[in-house]
C-alpha cells in the first residue's frame, strides 16, 4: 500500500492542515497509523503503549502544525516526531514498565508458532527480540527505520537529525551489539 | 489504559414480588473513562419508564426501581389457588448489567418480564439512545447530544434538550423543546396517535416536511412554503419529484437540514422560541 | 569492531544497495581477509530474522481517539472563528465519513483519481469534462451515502438517506442500499425516510418490487403506514396481497387497520 502513496500529496495535505484545514489530518492518519503503530510496537513490544504513542504523534502534529515546512518530506517529519516521542517515553517510563516488557516478550514467545530452535545457528524471534530490546533507544530506532520502514539512509539522517555517515555507523553498531548479546545469551544457556 | 468497567448487578427482590406498593430503589454511580468528555448512554427496556436528566457531574448515576413482575404473568397460566398454602422459593429473574467503555454506558440484560423504572443523571454533554415498549413516561431533560428516542405505548417528553433528535412512538405524544440545535443535522419525529409538539429556537435554519393525515398542523414560524396540499409531478433542482397529498414542505430561515414530522391522527405544533 | 571502518559497505550490503564499485570493494576485502566472512554471514542472518518479528493489529479505539481529538480541535477552532461558510455544510458529511476507515481510503483514492484524471487530460473537451466531473461527484456521493448508512448514529443514517436525493434514480446500488436500510435499519425514523427516498425512485420496477416485498416484513405501524402511502402514490396494485397478509394479524392497532383497509380500497 505504501508504494501507492505520493509523497507530494502528503505534503499538500499537511500544508492544508497547517493552513487551518485540520480535517485533512484524517487522511494522513488513515495513511500512516498502521506504520506508526508497527514502528512503536517494534520499539516497545507493547500494544497499549504503541497505541498511546500513535495518538501522541497526532496530538503533536496538531499542536505543532505551524512548524511544518514543505521543504522536507512529510513522512520524515512524522517519524521525527515519533522518534522524539519514543525517547520521551523511554525517559519517563519506570522500571516496572520495562519489566512488563519482558513479560510481554515471553507471551510473544509462547504465542510464536515455530518453536525456538537455536541449537544449530537458527535464531529464534525471541532471541532477536531480546537483543533488540537491549539496544539503547537511538540504535533501536535507527535499525527499525532502516530495516522496516524502508527509509533511505539520507531520510533517516533527516529524521534523526544527524549525518548520513552517522546513521550507517549506528546501524552497524546496533547490529554488532545485537550479535554480541545473542552470543552472550547462548553462552549462558550452555552453562 | 481503557478499562472496561462491568458492574453486574443482581437485585435480590424479596417483598417486591407480592407488594406492588413497596418499591425498592437502588442507586449506582458509574465513573467515566474520560471525565469531562462527551459520552453516550444506551438503555432499551420492554417494561418501565425512563427519565434522564443532565447535571454538572462526571458520573452516570443510575437509580432504578423494580416494580415487580410484569408481563411474566402471560406465560404463567396458573391461578393463585394452585399455590395456596405454599411458600415461594424461587426468585424471578431480575437484575441488569451496566458497561462503561470509552464513555459509552450501556445498560443491558434487563429482564423483559420485570417492570423497572430508571431515573438517570448524566453529564450534560451526552448522546442518548433510549427505548421502551410500555412505560408511563420517557423523559429527557437538559442533555446535549445526538439523541435516539423510541417508545411504543407511551409519551416522549424532551425538555430543554439540545443537539439533534430522532424520535418515534406509536401511541403517545411527542413533546420536545430545544434550547439549541446542531446545525446541519437532520431530525425526524413520527407517531400514529398523539400530538407532535416541537419548539425550536426562532433562528433555526431548516427545511421541513410535515404531514398529518387526519390531524391539523400549526406553526408560528415564517414558512417559505414550497409545495403543499397538491398532488403533482414536477422537477425541482433538476430531480424528479412526486408530491404527495397533504405534505407541507417549506424552508425556514433560508432552509437547511430536513426535519420530518409525520403522524397519522395527531396534530402537529411547530413553535418558535 | 575493526569492521567499523567498513560500516557503510556492510550496511549497504545488508540492505542490498551496494553499488557496483562497492560490490567490487566488498569482494576484495573478503578475499584479502580484512572482512571476516563468517561474521558477515552472522549479521546477515540476524538482519533477516529482524524482518520476521510479528506485529499485531492495533485496536479500533485508536481511530476513535484520534477522531475525538480532531473533533475537539475543530470545535475549538470554530469557537475562535465566528465565520461559517456554505462549503462546510457540504463538507461536513465528508469529514464525518472519515470515521469509517474503509471509506476514507475509497474517497482518498477517488480524489487521487480525480486529480490524476485532470492532470492527464488537460486538453479534453470542456463539456466532456463537466459531464465526467458530475458523474464523479455522483460516484462520490454514492460512496459517501453507502458508508454513512453504516454509521452507528441514526442522525448520520438519516443524513445518508437525504444524500440519496442527490443521486440519479438510475443508480441501482443506491436503490439496493436504501432497500437494505428499509428492511434492516434498527431505527424506525430512518426506515421511514428510506421509504420516501425509494418512492422518488419508483420508476424502477426493482424498487417497486422491493417496496412491495418489504411490507410484510415490517413490524412497526409507522413504517407500515409510510409504505401504504408509498403504494398509493406509486399506484402499485401488487401490494394488495401483502397488505391483506398484514391485516391477518389480530393484535393490530384499530387506527392502523383502518388505514391499511383504506389503502387496499384505494389501490383496487
């Protein structure tokens, strides 16, 4: 579905929202809420939190609609807001929430139809999920944006407000960290 | 997050079964998920009266009076003599369920064989879906929202409501006074026997279609009447229309959403205030 | 971590976006042993696994919350500006319709179609264009109406029935939707409005047939009477049998009975 979206149209719609025709936001919501939800879900592994964050993104869009500039693409702007919101969430959430996250992961593991089998180098969802969980928010975001959202490094750089090279380094570090975490998990299991 | 509050009530009816005079009134207060935000209330009854009043509060307060067994006797052909000398050991099904979800309060599972009167307080910004088949009254006061009100054998009275309303009863009067109407929303009032008496703010813009087959129609609004009392065919706004006998079709204050008034035998009064 | 110098190459490799020069460089580095191929394979495997983490569907309340917020903001904006234009009257149902996500898509795509159509036919005959536009407007109204009919609020469904007055009678989908409303809507006022809207489409045999067969399905005397009026207006004699069927019910209100008996007389 995403391929059908014409980025100029998004921008046109958002400019209309900016100029007071806020009902147009409905169409942008319809276009993006699934992607945003998936983005947050991959970051937090929590459905309720993800739904709240999606709502939060659109609240901020309404509030800061005047700051939208037609220069960049709407989707970069949108995910920039989403990313900041997620960082706020990480800073404000209590350890109890993180514990809940862990519990949630186990639920996913239990629900997962293919049983984990990582004896011969096959990685289970759970293991990858746990490793992803351990990354700091910045790395998690960069990885998810590049792996799932189909953004080019240039676009991610715009979202993350850093250079393209920095994005690549972060993706690379994130992957390496995950690999190390997974190795550590495995070693633990062998003991 | 969004919590679904389910309050399951089981009323223990004791004396009520025999004595229609001793009424047991109970009260429950239902808090809302988003206090201060508009909400909805849905209540459909078979037997009993309803009164809903808007108030400056954040909870839905439900008072109910169980009037005892009603139509159940239809299924109970036994005579009192059959029971002479015996003690009643069963309790007729009673109770109901109240659900709150995202500011929507639903009262359901009311036993169709018991007669229960409801008196409910709601925050003023509430949309109501109310229905009864047989009740003494169905009254709403001072509530703002989109209302759907239906009765079968009984009157409907809406006092100082605002928003919009879709109202019907078969045998009973429909009396409604609006302190404010939502622009652009259509409304509809219909019955068979009984008058339809609706009061609207004088500056309301609407287009009306009214018909009383056997009664008469009165208004103090300035009707810019388009067609009435004729049966003919013609084109209006480029569309084909057949005009029925006895219809009064008019634009008021320049016209607007359609307000339909339709009765078989009653009079229609359309008043401005 | 020595690989970090090559992070760009490796990440491009993982995403499959290596340029030709990059591919050559990558191959060279592996051959020279400066990139550990087993580590790369490990990374690749993980990268692939990342793609298989399942994501559930969001709950429906997300929509409700969003539109509630939008409504609130709209109301706040309207409160601050006293101006109300005529365009908003028309726009209101469109805006409301966004509460149904499927329709929002349909409308969105239709708009895109309209725009694209305009872009690609800049020199077409003006009359053609107007004709096409008006048929597109009808299409839009049709989508709007059919989706409004699914709205929970009877006020919105009434509005939908009223929108049908602005769609040409030849449109069978609209007629079907109205008949469906007549037979299944939970609100009596909405059903009555559907009867009136269908009478306007009474030149269609399909509509008349639908109205006739609906008679015995109606339990509300209000709808029964509306149908009786409709049949007289359309002079639909085939309805007589249906009314007779209705009259067999013993519990009928005497006023309604009288009305239906008169209807039969008027039709014969």
